[in-house]
C-alpha cells in the first residue's frame, strides 16, 4: 500500500492536485515545444504560458480548498480554462 495509502484530508488532496498537474503537464509542454519548433509567436506563447501556469496555481489552491459543489464548479472552470490556453498555444504553432 505504501505511505500514500496513509494520507487523509489535506495530504490526500495535495497528492491529488499534484497528480493532476503531472497528468496535464505533457500537453502544455508539447504545445510550447510545438510553437517554438514551428515558429509560433514567441511573445504570445510566453503570455499564454504564464496564463497556463497561473491557471494551474489557482486550480491547485481551489483543489486544496476542500470539497463542495461551489469549489468543484470553480475547479472545473479553471481546469477547462487551462486546457483552452494549451489549445491556443497549439493553434499559435500552426497559424
């Protein structure tokens, strides 16, 4: 079972937020590398990258805030906004 099985409350939520960040990072990294390799606008890519990192910070803060319907809705909106930023970076790469 390991030590992770012993986590409860805040520790368990921290682990969940961390794992979610690890799951989304490859898409972000692929988008940024694609934009750089294909000649995407570096200023726009940088701005969108900052927006993505900020959205992840907000996501983690809300995730750690606990479980209720309002926070779940905010968390979902912030998660989708982060994904839309990644999509925008991919679009920059091909336009």
